[in-house]
C-alpha cells in the first residue's frame, strides 16, 4: 500500500486502475471531432441563398421575402415595418426599472431616538446601510458610536 494513502476505510480505487486503457500522449480520444449535424437554422440559411426557380430576375428566396416584407410595411403593416427596423437598425433598448427598497426599510427599522438623532444631527445608526455596500444592511466601520 502506498505511504500517502490512508489506512482506515475505503479511499477509492488504486491510482493505477484503468492506466492501460488511457489515451497515449499526443493521441486524441476523438480524432474526427464532434459530428456535425445540420440544424434547422442552417437549413433555412441554405434555402434562403438558393435562387427561386423560374424567377425571371434570378432572385434568391431571401430577396423575395425581403421584398414581400417591404411591400407589407408600405401598405401599413406595422409589424412588418417593426421587423424591418429591428433587422436593419437593431432592436430598441428597453428600460428596466429596479426599485431598491433597502434604504426605505432601514428607515422603517429605526427607533424613534435614532430618527431624532438623524433629524437633529444627520447621524445614522452604525447598522444603517451605507452607499457602496450594495444595499446590504450590515454594520459599517467599528469606529462609529452605538
């Protein structure tokens, strides 16, 4: 038994288990790499690039779809116009409003004498959340009065 192994209880198999079956240095376990599968998106891209059969102008499917979408937008289809704008200019950013109630809750926790001290001297209790603390209600530095 190797010296570095514990003598009490089962500690797993020997480090030599499976050694003869490991890959040799420089040998890949998967020489061909991951098998490529054609996804639906790839199939769409491929089809969109093909020319439309019997089209006198030799347009692709993608060009025909784009023309139809533009025609719909011109006729007043707002969704078609929105889709065109999203594709050509990028989607408009949407504002997300996040309300942090940490400070409000901290004021609600304050005792009347703490509120009076804050109103009179502008001094907050040592436990009150400070800016830069990510809104956590944790004690600030230990030098403040309690």
